[in-house]
């Protein structure tokens, strides 16, 4: 989505998370399994695992569920997942990248190809659209710090914008955007963990911290049929258990 609608996109995802909690837990569990296989089970030395634990907490995953995910991921009898990126075009030439974690490559490929074919797009080969995107870390910080429920009568406290920007840039951020509803902080992908942890340690309210693929330009859809098909394609992709993230260059109208 375009930068100006980033916050609304996140809020929409959070509302959807509340309705599909079990599905979100499963997806994060898969990511944790891959992170442990690649970097070990110690969050201290595995930055990707630390990010995923923080992501789980941001999605209101209870601590006991997180512990269960970690134990399952380190077990010998668990499924073996692999990360696969699929690329293709949606209706109207919208570039789409789908990040998946799957234990059955053939199943995932078949399902994604079906979605693209059915809704006016086509699944392409590796590299067909990825050159249009740049990898970036994105941290969203709320404009207010929530009141402490343990302190009677406490009220929301506005975030000090200057202090946040100073801390973010000091920690290695490359860009800072003050939006009406939130603050958006951009980092190099490898610096996401360090910047997020520095902001958390300073007490700033992190809404999300994710690695993303940012398009160089956006496509506007004018056909009602293309708009309907693109919306349905995104819904089908996001509802698929193997899909972790969907990146695209559709400039969605507010």
C-alpha cells in the first residue's frame, strides 16, 4: 500500500488478527520454526527470533503460547518448513510478491497459481517483479503511550516527537515520518532489530516492526472489475495458511 495508508493497513490487519487469532498464531509459529533452524533457539544470539517473539507479543499472543511455539520448533518431530517467495502480476498489471512458509511446496504453488489465474492475474517466475521493490525495515510507533492499568487515574501520554526522532536516528534509522495517526520509522533491513530494541528500551510504544518490500512506483486501477478482483486476490492470499506476507504496488484509493 501507499505510505499514506500504512497505518490504516496495520489497523485493518490487527482487526483481522482479533477475528482469526488461531491462524495468526500458526503463521508466527512457522516463522519461529524457520528462525530457530537457521539461527538457533537462543533469542540473545538470534536477532530474527527476538523479532518474532516481539511480533508475537504485539499480536497479543499469550506468553504460554509463545513458550509452546518455541518448544515445538525445537522438537524433533515437528514439520520442516521452508521460506519461498512467489512473484506475479495481479489484474491491471499490479506487481505482487507473496512470502510463504510451507512444508509442501507443490501444494502452495498449486494454490497460489489457482488464485492468480482465477482473479485476473498470473503467477510468474522468480525475479519477474522483485526488481521493482526495495527491502526495508518499517517500525510503526503510536502517537500516545497507553495509560498504566495498575495506576489509578493514569491517562494516555503523548509521545515526544523530537525525542523519538533523535533516539531512532541515533539507533540507526534512515528515515522518520510523522503521520497524523502515528510515526513511521524506516531502517535498513539488517538494522531493524537494533532500532526496535532501542526504541522499546526507551519506552516508546511500538505498534509493529516488520521487514517489508517497498515498490518503486504504484499502479492505479480504474476498472471496477480489476479493483474487485484485486481485492479478492489479496483476501485469498492473506487467508492462506502458508502465506506470511503479501507485498504489492497497487495504489489503493482512500
